[in-house]
């Protein structure tokens, strides 16, 4: 499955648009991570626990989006975007979305 954040796939021609596909993941903060984040906030530096959590969350959202595209018979997803929103205190959604297409 080809996934790009552009309107076209280099070297390919889009022959059919199958619609918007999305993959969503909601994650909550972990108390242990919050304690480490608070300590790092005092001394500075990367909050590696949150960095890792966001990497895993993006990967899961992307995986779910690609599964939806494959179910439609897509060869690729164009115009990939990510967005986030807070769903409750301490929990956020990460949404990956794009347009599923068939390529020539």
C-alpha cells in the first residue's frame, strides 16, 4: 500500500478515487509517564515516554487507515494527514486520514 501526503503518486496515474479513509486511536496518559514528564519539565529535555507513546499512536492510526483502504480495493492513499483532538481530560485522539485511490 502506497501512502503519500501529496495529491499524486510519482510515476503512477490515479484512475479512480474511492473516498476518504481514516484510522483513529485514542490514548490516555499514564501516571508513571506524567511523573517523569513533570520531572523533565523542571530540568528540561525530551519526554521520551510521550514521544514513544505518540510514535505508537501514529503507527496504529496509520495501520487502521491502510486497512480501511485495502478493504475498498485501493492501491494507495493520497493526501495523508494527521490531526489530534482532546476527547477528555488526559486522553486524546490521533486521526490519520486521506483519499483511497486506484492506480494505473
